[in-house]
């Protein structure tokens, strides 16, 4: 993972990251982005995750970049998050940026 800015904040997310509570998670993430250069998402390995959360994170990364900030993951995607990424095609030939973000893998040419 790239090192976060000194004024970053860590955001521990709930164990349910699905369509049922995505609006609450959206508000937490946007609030953190609006008040910090970088945010680090702490997602439990046993969190319940669906594609709505993956979509939210992709959008949040774009929003943070517009504000010259970043969204980072505390650790590589695991458990249901990794499975949601696989089902959604995010792990099929990922770009170097996607591999680094989701899996913390550096790709060399």
C-alpha cells in the first residue's frame, strides 16, 4: 500500500457492506474524504460484501482524486470482498493501479 498523507484518517467500516446499508457507508466515506487528504478503509476479512460496496469504493476513489486525496485499503482484499471483486470481473487482468489498490500487488513490466 502507498503511504497515506500525514493528515489521513483510518475509517473502520461495519461488517455488513451490502446494498442494505450502502447509504450509511456512503455517508461515512464521503464525510471522511471531505475532511482528510487520504482515508484508509479498514475492512474486516469476514465482512459481508456485495458489488454495491465495490462500486462505492470505485466512485469514492474518483471523488477523492478530484480533491487531490486518495482512498486506500488497510490491507489487501480478502474474504467476501475478494470474492465480490472476482465475481464482478475486477480481478480479470487488473490494471497495475487496480492490482496495487485492491491486492497491494506491484506489477512490473
